[in-house]
C-alpha cells in the first residue's frame, strides 16, 4: 500500500491474489480460500530526448516489472546493452494512482527515441500469445548474427543433465506451488546448476524477465547456458533466446513449426517434450551427447 499525497491508500498488486471459492468434490461442498496467479496490464513507455512514447501493453504477473520491460525491449531489438539510463514506475499526473504500478517508464541514454517503425504498431499483447509485431525470420536475421559469425563457445550436455532440469525448475516455482497457474523460465549451466528462474502467467514474459535481469546486470549473452520453459516452445520464445545468445532451448511440451525453423536457421539446439527421462531433439543434436557420456 502507498499513500499518494494524502489521498486514499493505493493497492499495489502482488503476484498472488486470494479469493473465496466453493469447492465441490463428490457429494461434499465447502467454501474455502484459494490463491490465483495475478494478471494485470503493464504499459511500457520509452523516454529519450524529452519525448515519451508507449511501445507496449502486455498482460503480466506483477513482479520483476523492470526486468520484464528491459528484456522485452532488448528482445524486440528496440534497445541494446548500455542504452538504459533508468527504469521506474510512472508518476505522471494523467495516471490514476492505482495505475502507476502498472506503468513503467524506461529512460534511455539516447538523444532521441529509437526508430520503432519496424515494430509495425504499438504492441497490444496478451499473456498467452506473446508479441507478434516482428513475427518473421527476416526481421530476426536483420538483428542477429549468423551462426558462422558468432564467437560463442561450443559446449555439449549429457541427457542425464537434461532429465533433471524439469524437477529443478519445478522446485523453484514458488508461485506455481501456490496457484497452479504460472509458467516459468529457468536458466541452467551445462552441468545443470540453476542460474536463475522467473515466473509469469506468460511463458514469454518469464523469459523476458530472465533476459532483462541479465541485461541490467551486464551478464548477457547466455552463450553457455541452457534455457528451459514450461509449456511449449513458440516463435516468440525462440526469438528471445536467439537474441540473448542461448545455444540450447528446452521445453516440457511441443515446439511449433516456426520455432523449429528459427532453431535450425540460427544453429540453436531445440529439445521438446522433456519429461520423465525422455525428449525429442528438433535441431542441433550435436550438442547432446550420447553413448557412454549419456
């Protein structure tokens, strides 16, 4: 809660919302409390050269909002490392007090606002579908180096390491444990050591939060890490992974056809249906060891 100049207290939404539900099980009926994953809009504004512009409105789970904004902007090619001067919640007078924790302003170290014409429109995204503004391989090719031009070191991973990742990710999902309604993205070293986890109602938001945290800390690229996402691997997930330099992407569910195209185009190892000590490799099988090393 925060008091806006002596006005009524303003509720700041958290990651979990508590409600009352009626539970029916067989012939038994009871009223009880239940925890839901919070879903709220987040408006992302850019500020540079005295100009301000809204570039995205996305549905998200509150928490790590600054990381989400930074990761989103980086993944969409709007900003590069070092472009961010400051990030804060917006306190403009045109916003109602309860909206201020749902609006983030990113101030840039640039004389003017970046050209966002390539984004085709102001983003209005949902927590489920991801961002569709740069939904072509051509746009991704313009921003990312080809595998041949990349200086990223090669590494391999044994299947036994991959088998353990879903369990490690699930252990780190405190929000999912309470609500059952949050996706997660986890980062791991080649030996399976957890290096970071973020949760959100949207898989792509969870990835943005991971990337944003590393961008703000100067720890990109993720060229010696494995990315695991709950649910499926979509184009949006692969776009963000390629931009962040990830070499191995795993999903507990299926990849889409365009996700496979992106993985093969950019030399990323893509693993799907990673569960119960089995998985499919859709691209980059050379990074997964077999035989005695497995």
